[in-house]
């Protein structure tokens, strides 16, 4: 019976609705557990869970979501959820890219576990979405979880909202998600005297986590910009000094606030007059500024050092950027004033009474970051082989290529890498030789840093994990198996 027929919603319906609309990470997990226990469903870690859930929840609101997810799940790439049904994956990090990878691996039928060291999703900062990411999230039912998702011409979302959407989809597809669990390293498989070899396991904190016994043959590292697993090298590119400031103000969604225009990227080269005026009137000197209206009023700008010194934000000039931006050398009050003044000027003083939103430490949400050095991993994947037990390790998201926030490349390239990694796992599960899998992955990775919406295939509806649907004229054999022997690592890493 359906609510449309005028029936009272039953308890499973209200539990499902509460899950759909939960607004905090812990609340999502709690609601989901309640729902599963009410329906007596065991969360299996695989896509079969989704099919059982679907048959238990067959009312109009759920059905609209199932239609979307069924359409995705029916894509030929997933081979009806059997492409990776014998593959066990561990994913490090429940940021947008870890969760997006988890979803693809679940559709492929893999057993997927995500570990996330934090317990809250607290980032107000807003991410720019490329057209294909909007299309992709819509196809996953984003609007069912977050009604305001990309309404009208909006092309952005706060990091925490994006995480919440993806967390919910991942759970529905059977992914196991453990928060408050930190990945610390790998346990090498030991050979027993009777010839059996143990699988790969992880060292986790807290050590008491039962997950320490979980054996997996694929590890996806999505731990963000500062996290790189053993065996990978990163290359730093040093550009000219770039100091980024992000800030969030409370959005009360008043009519006046709604009317203020967003700034989707005023770069100095395009609008010299604006920056000159800003400097003349306020002493603030910027390279660029972006303003998005979302849960908060979010601004990201690149500030010139001399103006930060002049306005007393940075106390003393120093040669190395780390000391320059170290907390002892930054006047927090002056930083708040600088960010607020820039926000006010750039919106023509139309946002009344700007008040800082608070970050997870309950401080005004303003941060200053160094973008002078951007790093990217030399390679996207490697295989470790210990006593014959093979482990495929892939990097995705910021852990693979660090994005420059004011350009908003993070989630665009991050999702592409998540799809590429899923494709790699599919090839791995199909029994392709490890060197062929690695060579193909590196061939695709070569393209990542140059990608933008302008040079990708135009038909975003056709995008799938298959790289040829996304990258025009890609040569999947640009790198040969003979060139990636160094990515097949036997035994321990020196
Ligand atoms: P992240 O979103 O960084 O997620 C990585 C996750 O892994 C985190 O949740 C982390 O807690 C977890 N983790 C790390 N190590 C471990 C471990 N050992 N074990 C378990 N879990 C682990 N981009 C913009 O375009 N604009 C912005 O304003 C902006 N602001 C940002 C502010 C902050 C504080 C950060 C960290 C990033 C910001 N970014 C911004 C970058 C943007 O968030 C990323 O590009 C995007 O979220 C995709 O990243 P990801 O999933 O690869 O990594």
C-alpha cells in the first residue's frame, strides 16, 4: 500500500525517510542501522544487500530512488554486479573521492569497506562541480537526499553535503563504512608451513577494531592531500607564491541574500578594474576571488603577500612559506577582518551583517593556505606481491593530484580518477596480467592533469568507468607493460 493511497506511512517508511534526510555523518549511520535492524537485514558489504533492501522497501518515495540506482546498476560495465564479485576492497578515507570510488566498486559487485579517521563531516567549503559531476550525482539520486542539489544554474556544493549524499548512496549499495578508524599501514601476508598464505590486512587505530582481521586484495587510498601510502612517491611543483584564503559566513537565505550575485571566478587578468578598485579602497590586493552561495556564503581568494603584510595579517616577512604562514606569524583578528572586507567589497556591500559561520573547532571559519607547492603522485597504482598474495593499490582524489581550490579542479579530476580506479579494479578482477593492468592505469593517468570540461567528451550522459567514454582519443596502451616493472613490488618495501 502506498502513501498516495492515503495510508499512514509505516515505520519502515519513516525510518527510511529519516535516513534520507539525516544531516550529520553519525546520524546517517545511526538511522541506517535502525532501518536495517527494523527490516532484519544484514549489511553484507556487497550489492546483494541493495537488492534485498529494495524488495523490503517498495513504497513510492523509495521506488523513485531505486529506479535511478537500478538504471546505474544495469550498465553493461558492471556485468550485473558480477564483474568483481570475488574482489575484496579496503578504501582509506570517506572524503568525496573515497566514497565515490566505493560506490563504483559496489556496483561492480566487490565487497567494499571504507575506513574514515574522523567522526564528523564538518567542511563548509564549497566545491565547484563540472557538468559531468552534476550529471553523475543526479543519476545517483542526489536530489532525493538533498533537495537543493544544483537547482537552477547552480554548479557547486559544500564538501560536507557532498559527503553526506555519497555516504547514503554507498550505504544503500551495501558498502561497510567505519568512522573513527584510522589506517596506519599494511600487514604483510605470512606464509604458513603448510603452504597456505594469509591475505593482506591493515594496521588500524584503534587496534581493537574487528576490521583488523579483514583480508582484502585491493586497497584504494583516498586519504586526501597529506596522505600517501608506502611505496608511492610524490612530485612537488613549485609555482609562484600563492596564498589562498577561504571563509564562510552564515547564510540565512533571506530575500536580500538570495538576490546577491555569485562570483564564479573573477581572475585578475579578466577584470583588472575590479581588483584595482579593491586595492585602492581597501588595501586588499588579490589575484582572484570566487563567491558561492550554498549552506553558507563561501569565498575563496588568492591574496598577495604585500597586502597581507600591510594589513597586519602576516606579521613578519619570511622567505620560506611555511614560516610565513605559521600560526605565530599570523594575526587571526586581522585575517578575519581582511576576509570580511574582501567579501563585502566583492559583493558590493549587499550582504547585510556578514557573520562568520563556525568551523568544527567552533571558531570563525576562516583559513589561510599555501598553494605555492602543489604535489601529485608519480604513479596512480602499484601491485605488491608477498609470498604470492597480490595486492593492487590505487590512489584517487587529492592523494593522487592536489587541486588548486580557486580553480575548483578537485572533485572534477577526483571523480575521474575514482572511475579510472574502478576500471582498473574491474580489469584486475577479470584476470588481466598485473603489468597490463598497471600499464593501462598509467596510460590513463597521463591524461588526468590536463583534463577540463572543455577537452573531455561532450556527451556526459554516456560517461562510465570505461575511460574511452570520457577521454577523447585516449590510447590505453600509451605506456607498455615493459615500462612498469618498477610498479610490481615483491616482498617488503625497502
Ligand atoms: P578529502 O576530501 O581530503 O578526504 C580524505 C578523507 O580521508 C578525510 O575525510 C580524512 O579524514 C580521511 N583520512 C585521511 N587519512 C586517513 C587515514 N590514515 N585513515 C582513515 N581516514 C583517513 N577544494 C576546493 O575546491 N575548495 C575549497 O575551498 C576546499 N577546501 C578544503 C578545505 C580543507 C580543510 C580540505 C582538507 C580540503 C579542501 N578542498 C577544497 C579540497 C577538496 O575537499 C577535495 O579536492 C575533495 O574533497 C576531494 O578530496 P578527497 O576525497 O580526495 O580527499
